[in-house]
């Protein structure tokens, strides 16, 4: 186990470094057997073996211990330390899935306002492209993390037919005027109603262009 983080010597992605057991680079999938990945490959010449490198001061931020058996414990510790309204920055809306799941585990009910130019409501079966960044809101709904009746999708200007069908079938609040299910509920009215039903329930949002 190690708190070191370095660039993978193959793909140069900033990744964690393992001391014991095999470790797979999350970007390129290269597997490094225990004891075979040495610091000289990641940081140039003059490095030290992994066991010694664990104690070196390196100009990289620390990350959690890379040990599958402790991941649940690490995630729980992080979740307990989160503020009531964490700010999550990510290059893909999938980054918000874990944040919303963490808030859902903390609160009995959760209201979600999803601000996005796309619906993010596809599945692997319905997606025209197969890209997972078109699925995060659907992931949260299908897993039961949030309820359709407590979800609002605002700003969507490009919805695939299966997404429109899902919205119409589940009753997700939307400001889209293209749906034929009648006038949608005002987002402010919806927010006030969900707040009255559960005053302690936070409202988290995801925004994407």
C-alpha cells in the first residue's frame, strides 16, 4: 500500500502507486505485479525501490491508500467528512454520481435539480453512442438513489427519443416545451413542494453545457 501518486510510465496519467499486490493503472489498464514497478520508471533515474519510495517526500498530492480491502472504509470516512453541500468539480457528469449517492446515504430523501443541455437519461441499450456521460442521471434513478418525482431536469435542449419517453413515463419535472405530456411544473414550485415535504432534504444540482 502507498500514498504515493505518480504518472504511469506507459500512458503518463497521474495515478496511484501500489506496494503490495497487483495494481492496474486506471487509465491504460497496465497491470504492475507486486515489487516490479520501481520508482525510477515513474520519476526518472536515481529513484528508489517501491518499499523505500513510500517514505520519500515527492511533489505530488497524497491520495487514499490503494488497497481494495480498505476502499469501503476510505469512502465512508470521506463521506462523513463531506459538508452538507459539497462542491464537486469534474470533467464529466459521471463525477456527480458518487456525490449524489453519498448525499443519499446521509439523508432520508433527496431532491435533485439536474442542469444540463442533454438528458443524461440513456442506458447502454438506448444510447446511440454508448458513451457513459449520457447516462449518469439514469444511473441514479435506476439505482433508486433518487426518485423520479424528486428530480428536475432543466435546460435540456437535446433529448433522444428514449429519454423523452422515459421522462414522460416517469414524470420527471422538466422545462422542455417539446414534451407532449402537458405543461410541466414550474421548477420553483416543484422545489418549494419538495422542501415542504422534507425540510431537511438537501437539493443538489449538476450543471453541464
